[in-house]
């Protein structure tokens, strides 16, 4: 494509990252608040590179940050429409948002749906001619949630958005649409993308640099197809030379900001084409002497060689075990029935390695309450953890299954009701007085109620966490205490 085709008067364009209503501030907020909005930062960097938007602050507004900066102490704990409108109108005034031509909202999770819709309505009410685009996981999964009478949204993006934004800002004819339009862009070559605009974000929110999770993707998507997962992009790698440039730049930014943890956020690090090069780079340059590196790995891609290399690079690995129950693993589509015995064997080998040979810790991630879970399968996993996996170098990360609308389970929920008797709150993300992250938890089976499962979850994993803490190696005992307070309160509420 000819470079002249990108020559156009830059457009005033901004991305807005909504926050959440009704979440628990002590326990849930630290988990969901301090990640960089990498998708929007990637799009902004691309549009800047093509000179399609004005390099003027801000190009991104993160409502999570604005809530914390707000001197009036606006609280996210409740959905209060008028109170939020007053707060958001101050944001509009602070950043002259009504001077913008295009505003994109990143509804990156269903829990942000209510605020995304409210922000768009406020903007459209104040400036009917403004063009509002929404993208992210939720609109990709449920575009009809944005198609209603007098919808403030002009475009709903399903899937990866980079190509759409290039086309939108290059071609003014696209904006002449009489009603909300759903678009499904072709995926872009990720090796054509520039380094995400981390610096622009940190320039706008410098006070949060020490709190942020510094993370880098050197791939997109996942080679697996787990039925519980809400992310289903096709798996592909960045080429190593380009990815190394990205890594070096972000590593330097992290060091300048005094950050001591760096995460490869790829969904399956041990499936990466250049996984050994990354580990050798860290080891050879002694980067781990003043920085802790971490990643996520799939057990079915495990090898003994990889375990050794992880240790040499001092890489903290989160293994997506999910369950020790063969029945549950197959139901999740974590592994095929013909390979499930091999999967369990590899799990044993990994755990034994960390107990006998490791110097650097790992984390076992567990998923509780997936459709079909029974008290028997629950205790099959928790008993295995208690009997075989309690060790000072093995952190246990239990999580309750949530019904995400862009997952296989949600798309086939009627079959799961019929087969397992699951119960769920339909369209929980639209209910204004409910914690969306609590409401996404289901009754997993006919004979295992949601109330009993949550009580078992809290009771049994509370014991596990105490045993872990006794070893003195857990990363965050304060967050564990917040976990206990949150789930104890939830159990009291349910029982």
C-alpha cells in the first residue's frame, strides 16, 4: 500500500477505558484495576504511526485512574446514575471531550457493560454528532447489547479492531451510517504493529506507574480451545526480532519507573515459537537479578527441558491445571479424552520437580465450579492439592468459574442446563444492583448448589492458603487476607 494513501488531516480521537459498578473495592479492585489497557494502547500507537490522529494529550482516558484521582471521592461500589453523570461531566470538561470527532470505548469485559453504555449515552446527549465506537470482548460476544432504539453507538466492533480503525479514520464515507453498524474486521498481521503506547499512558497517569502490572504480549491468541475461556483469537507469534525490540523498550520503561515485576502475558508461553530464546535472553543478560519475570503455561505443552530452562531464567510460571479430575478436564475441553492420562502424568511430574529440584516458585491455577462440577470432583482436586501439592515453592491460585458471554459454554448454555442442570443469572451484566463478578458464578450441577460450592470453596481453600503461608513464600499475604474477608462475607450472605 502506498504511503500517500495514509496522508490525511489528523483527526481528534480518544479511547476511553470504562470502569465497573458494584465491585468490592478491597478485594476485586486490586485484581482488575492495575493492568495496562493493551488493546487500546496498541491501536493508538498504530494510528499515531499512520499519522491519522493528533498527537495531543489525551489519546486515552482511563476511568479507573480518574476515579482514584477524583478529589470528590466518587465511589464505584454502587450504580448511581446521576452521581456518575456528574462525575463524568467533570471528565468531559477536564479533557474537552466534546471537541473530539471520534470516541472509542473499550468494553473489555461484561462487568464494564453498564458503565460503557452510560458513558456513551452521556456523550451522545451532549453532542449528538459525535461518533462513538465500541469494541472489546463483550461487544464481540453480544453485539446485540449495543443495538437498541436510540443507541448512542455508531459502530460495534466484533473481533480485532486495528483494521477497522485504520479504515474508519482514512475514509470519511464510512461514518455516514443511519443506524448502529456491526463490523467484523479482518485480523491484522501482528508483525506490522508498532510498540503499544505505554509512554503516552504513563505520561497521562504518572502517579500510577509503581502500581501497574508491566506486561507484554509477544503472541496473540491461544493454541488451546478451552470451553470456559472468553478469549478466542487465532494463535500467532510476533517474530523474535520485533518482539525483542518491544521487550527491550518495555523493560527499560519498567526499570526507569522502579518496577520489579515483569509479566509475559501470553496465554501459553511454552507454546511460543521463540520460548527458549526468551529464557536465554533473560539468563544471559542477568535481567532477573533486579526484575522478577513471570508467565502463563499450559501443562499439555510441558517438557522437562522447559522446566529446567524456567529455573535457569528464574521465571515464575503459572500453570493452568484447572482440575485434577479427568472427567472435568475433558468437559472443559482442556485436553482430549485420549490425552487426559498423559495430562495428569505431566501434572505429577511438574509438581514433583518443584518439590524436589526447584529454586524458583510456581503457581497452580485451579478453576472451581465449571459446569458438571460435583462435590466429588471438587474434593478430588482439593484433596490432591492437600496431599501432594502443599510446598513453599508452589502457590495455589483457586478461581471460581464465571460464565462469560463470549465462551463456548455461554453459546451452548441451554445444552448445559439440560445436561448438568446448571443455573445462572441471564444477562447479569445488565442488572444495576448486583456485583457483576459475583453474579457470573453459576450453580455447577443439579446436586451441587451455588451456595454449597462457594462455602466449600472458601472453607477448603482457606485451609490451603494457610498451609501455603506457613512456608513463607507467598507473594501477597495481604491480598490473601482480602480474599478471606470477601468470601467469608459472601458465604454469610448466601447462608
